[in-house]
């Protein structure tokens, strides 16, 4: 009888207890190379547990189940836990969606949890975070930087090496690419990955070079290179052996990161800086070469202004020649023959000007000066070209042409003598028509009866428009998108203002179409909202890539053709999204 009474009390207490089902995480913010523990906890024995999809995470372990039940001072407690170990696949804000259980015919769900995934962080290896092996496994990604305190526009190199030992590497994929904000950068092609022997922290191991990049800092001060993070498939040794005595390997995935790097960029010295200095840093030769110095009337000559050597070849402008007014000079044709290696840029750049003389005579093209900062000596150097004399053998004399031009200005034609006299006369009647019973009189009488209904309708329409807050915001964002697109079109010849205006236009387009604010404009949120509106996945990806490239393109060299292509691409993408979204 006592046993039945206890069971009855358990049953009654279970019916009266409030069902609790919640999700808990070990941390809400973690690095890309860290792991996260998620526990789904219930105080009843629920059935049909449904785990969330874990989009943006990879399940490393789980689910593991724990059940505990106790009876203390006449009160019982019950707890069941489903646990998972997760590894993030990308940076950004990721939501862990709802899990569900059934209890007494009702469905209970957990609340979603928002997780912020940042860049990979430095962390010590956990000896328990790997299978049992020899203990000498090595797997590290290192970013080797040639110089951490360069001058402005001095080349530095970043080489990413993966060191490993007693581990089999089966493959890798990039989780986070490094960003080189405020750097001009170019990747150096690696034709084939080669395994080499080396040392890491005093231990002999193997390494492979995964990536080589040359950087030119474009701003002085402390600049940060965001880390490269990789998800690497590995085979780890265990203490077990098969029937043939061979060590058994286990497959696993490891997240490694090179870590963020800080570069302290020194500004170029202001003392003794030449007046015409345009930012050239390195070691250069400078020449100004005419195609001919003696020519006839109607002929043209080419003046080639060039700089050759090693340095930031694509990041400065050549000086412009100054010629007499009698020589007509056209805009130059720019040519670059530059190669980029780990040592930096080298080669030759030139501007070719076409000059056509207008009059007979001898004309002098003044010497030109080209200044650069020499990294080897830490000082400015200036090269001065030779004076060039152009001899035009025939054609009109400049004095005769100017006299004839002045004489023609003083001639007044016969038609201009009488231009102030009106050839036609307009007659006005002296007799005035009475205002009463005139057309204007009747118009003024009936005009209020026509205007009043129009005013009433207009007022009602304005009140309806003013009350539509969401609609007014959408119209304003549409107006801003058109404004910034038009502003971007005006700035086609100015790279940085163009990409700023283009990025603002695309953001305001999203505000108008998706009804979101700037704080909600994460890449994942934009993709999810656009796809939910039936937008084509390829168009959505092109939109996101273009917005990401806007900031990068501000500091990278760009031609007028590529800027025009980006503008045309933005117009096409916005037009396609307008048609596709419902």
C-alpha cells in the first residue's frame, strides 16, 4: 500500500509540475577556431526530441544524453539533457534554431539563441581535444611577414605556411580570407603545392606554402591584417593497431588560424620633401624622349615620359610636360609593363603625349623633374630631364596669325548695325472692355466651386500619405538609391567617391525592398531575406560579392573600364532583383 501511495504522489506531482524546456550554450561569442557546447535541458521525460538543423555549424560530437532523478526532503526532481559540441563554419551572427519535444500530447520548444562568431583567436592546444596518440602531433598555420614597420608604400610580403608533423592532411578549405584594408595587394601564384622540411618552435617538421601576397601600405599608422582561417581534414594516429600491426588512424577536422597581424607603417619624412613629389617609393630611372625634334607643318611628334625601376610602379603619377601655347598637346596614352613578385613591383610605366605645332618657329619644352623616396638611403632623390627644342620648319608665323585674329574681332557686319531697331510694330487698342460680364469675371465667380473639391481631395490624399510611415520610408530609400546611383555615375572618373556612392545606393535599395535597417545588414541576413522573396540565388550571390568588393576596390588600383563595368553590373543586379522579388 505504501508503494502505491508513493507512485500516486509521483504521478500527481508530475502532473502539477510546470514543464521547462530550454537551450543553454557554453558561450555566446567565440572565435572561428573555437568550439561550442549546446545543452537542451528538460525537467520532464519528453518524447520525440527534434534537434535543430544547426545551420552555420558542424556537429563535432553528439548528441549525448544524460538523465538524473532525485528525491530530497519529500520533493522529487528530474532532468534530461541532450548535449552537442559544435564547430562554426563561418563568421558573423548565427542563430541556433528551436528544438522540440512532446509531453502529455503537447509540443514544447526552446527559444532561438544568437551566437556571434568572430575571427579566429589564439588558443593553447587542449591535450584532451584529440585522439590518444604519440603526443607529438603538430598542426599550425603561420603568417610570416617580411617587415612589420615599413615606410608608406614600401613593399612587404606575407607568406602563409602550414606546419605539420605525425598528422596526415587530407584536404583543406578556407573559412575566412584575410582582408588587407588600407593595403594595395596582389597574390603571387603558386603553381603547385610542395612539401618541404623545416623547423617550428625548435622541432623538425614538414610545411607547405599555401599563399603568398605582396602588400603596399597606403596609410601610415597601425594597420591590421585579418587572419586566414582554414578547416583542415586530418588523420590522427591512435594507440590501437590492426591485425597486421599497422597503426589505426582516425579522421578528424581541425580549425587553424594564422592570427591577426599588426603592421606599424611609418610616414614618409616631411623634411626635404620635393615640391612635385607624387608618392613614388623605390629606386627609379626617369627619361623624357621625343620621337623627333624637327618637323614640318601638319606633322606631329610623340613625347614619351617614362619611369623604370623597382618600387610602387602602379601607385604614383608621372609629371606632365609644360609646352608653349603654339604647340597643341593631347591627353597621354598610359602604358604599364610591370611584373609583381615577392620582391615587389618592377618594370616600366610611361605616358605618351601627341604634340602638333600650330606655327613655324623654334619652341622649347622645359626640363621636367621626377622625385622619389629611396628606401636604401632613406632620402628623397630628384631626376631632371634635358631641355628639348622643337624646330617647326614651315607654316604660318605666329605674329601674322595673331594680327589677323585681332583684326577680325574689330570688324562689325552690316546686320549688327540695326539689331537694336525693331522691324515690326504691335498696335494696342485704346478702348477698354468692361470687366463686368467679361470672361474673366465669370471665371473668377465659378473658380472657387472648382478649386474647393480639389483642395479637399488633395488634403485627404496627403493625410493618407503622411499616415503611411512604412511606405514613406520605402519611397525615401528608393529615392536615396536613385540619388546615389546617379552620384556614382557622376563619379565614374573618381575611384573612391564612386565606390562610396555605389555602396550607399545598394544599401538603400535593400532598405527599400527588404524593410530593414542598417544594423540588420549582415551578409547572412541579406541572403536569407532575398531568397525568401524568391530572388535568384545567383543574383543574390552577385549582389553580396559586389557589396563586399566596394570597400576593397577603394584601395585597389582600378581602370575606368573596370569602374564602368562595376556600375553597369550594379544597375543590372538591381534591375534583376526588382523583377525577381515578390
